[in-house]
């Protein structure tokens, strides 16, 4: 008989498997990671089983995966680009080290969009990562492999990272939970960053509770406190965030809003002034300037011969046409310091707009469609929305980019879908620094949506 609230593939599921046969769990995950390589391309490198005695700690024996731009000692960290194939760090990124210290078993590195510059994870060197829900479709990006590994049931959680939507877009497309924490919450050591102002690691899992547990391990936090539905106030920022949605995304989101109201949640319409306009102006200049200013510094920290590489070398050998074009444009037309400073000022103005909206309306969170569309077919460069063919990249990041620019903590949780329908995510975004509160809100909303 099924246990109420028990989710296949969750941490609780894996713990029950460990209790039955501790030696088999991680080996099964490694086998699945290897077995699915040809068809799904989720994992790019598999670790050797750890030696020594049994795992100890709160995550003892729980397998997990790590995006291939986060360093893991002894495994390649390529960021999905040809010039870094074979670059093997000697130390774990701090986030990985903390999870391993809690007993978790890192089984391998997951696929991604080359260098993190895209939302498809269609990689020119390693091939596309496929969405386990429908392998003809993208899993999102840039952390597509990390989301797909959870959605496929290979591991119960993974580490990815996010510049403009790379946690929440894949979560939405793959039907799982993805969290981008407040900027600066997680240690950045050992991550190949594009933009220190914007980049952060994040967590994928099947449930909000699982994400909250991993967040607590990373940060040494106490368990979540439950928030009753009647105490939650949500804002729906319709201007910008609800423009040009596919019919199924709009219907699923509006149904969720009505379910929240029926459960006793207070839901009001609101606005984050010029959110999309500001992000469109400021987001890419910040990334381009900081990548050009700092990527060579990261390369110098690598072992030989990789420490002799430059960003120009990375661009010359880039294998994904879209990424190559971005890098070549960045190098040929550097963002001027004046534009960078204007972009940072715009970021601060937008952050103030978020803070004003959340405070003035006494909101616990904003909610909106994570992505305006469901997962596109691999290879498509446009998406059809309300009869209009729109560019894939700009459309998929439209709702995640503003909060990523300002550093808001945010999640995507899956909305109820009938069998055979593609996943759709609900974005939940809160005040900077209120990560545990936004997780508690998300857990309550997840419970309301549960079948």
C-alpha cells in the first residue's frame, strides 16, 4: 500500500532503499547513470565508489550528482567546453565538500549548456542532454543534466547553478523542484562563474522538503517551520510576467492561483515595476563585462596546461554555435565600464522595486509562470506563443531573469498535470535573505497542489 506523501525518487525513497540494502543503492545509481548515457546524455563522468567504512552523517549513503562547472576532486570539470576537457581539480567545491561531509555519495558530473550560456543543454561537444519526460525535448539549461538526473530517478538531488534561470527553467521543463538561493548564500568557491554578481549554486530535488533538507545541510539551518495557508500572502505580478504565455501554461497557472485562494491563501494582483525591461537592459551587460574581466583569472588557477588558456582560447574552440557567437561578440565588442556601471545601477533600482512590492503589499512571495512555454523540441531556435514565433533563449529566461539579476531567492515547483502532458513550473520568489521562509511558503503551496 502506498504511503501518503511518499514520493518515488525522493530522499525518503532512497533512505528506504538504503535500509533494505545499503550496498546496492549507489551502485544502482552509478549503473543507471552509465546505462542512460547513450539515450539521454545526462551524466558525462561517473565517480568510483568511495572506499572505507560505511557513510556517516545526515545524508549517509544518499547519491547525488553535480553540474560539470562545479569542481569535484578527481573528476573532469569541463563546463561543457572543449578546451577544458581533461581539467581535473584536486579539491571539491565547498558546496560539494559540505554534502560529502554529511555522508552523501557524489556519483558523477551532469551535462550542461556549454559554459552556462544557454537554456537548452544542447551541447556541441557532448551532444544534447535529453528530457526524461520526453527525450525529444530539451531539459532546459544551463543546468539541464542536473535536473534530468533527478527527473529520471537516478539520484534524489543534484547541485546545479544559476545566472539567469539555470535552476528554475530546467526544473519547470523536467517537472521537479529547483531552488536558486539568495545571491551569496552558498559558498562560491570551486564553481566556474560567469558573473560573481549574479551566479549561485542551487539545488534540484523532487520535493520542496528535500530541497530544504539539502539547503539546511549546506547552511547548517534548522528544519522548516510549517506555515498555514491562511497566513500566506501572495502577489501575482501580471504586468510582464503574464504577457505572451502558451495556453497550457496560462491555464495551469491560473488553476493553481484559484486552488491557493480556495485553500485560504490571500492572493492579490501586484507589479514589480519595469522588471522585464530592466533585466533586458542590464542582465547581459553585467554577465558579459564580468566574464571578460574574470574568466582568465579563473583559468590561471588550474593546473598545467589549462592555466595557460585564455578566454580567447575558449572562444576559438567553443563547439556550440550559439555559445561561440556570444563569446566572439563579447571579445570583439567589450562592454564599456560606463555601461556596466549603468547596468549595476539598474540592477539596484530593480532590487528596490522588488523590496517595495513585497513590503508595500505585505507579501510572503510573488508567484508567476516559471517559463512561458513547455519544453521545446531539441534543435528548435524559436517557440510558438499565442501564434507568434519568439526566440527560444529570450522567451525562456523572460520571467526568471529579473529576480536572478537582483539576487532574489526563488523556486520553481511543478504544477499538477495529467498523464502524458508536459511539465509546467510555478515560480515562487521572495525577499533577499528570506530563503528559509520562502522554502516554507513553497512547501505549503506544494501541499495545496498535491493530488
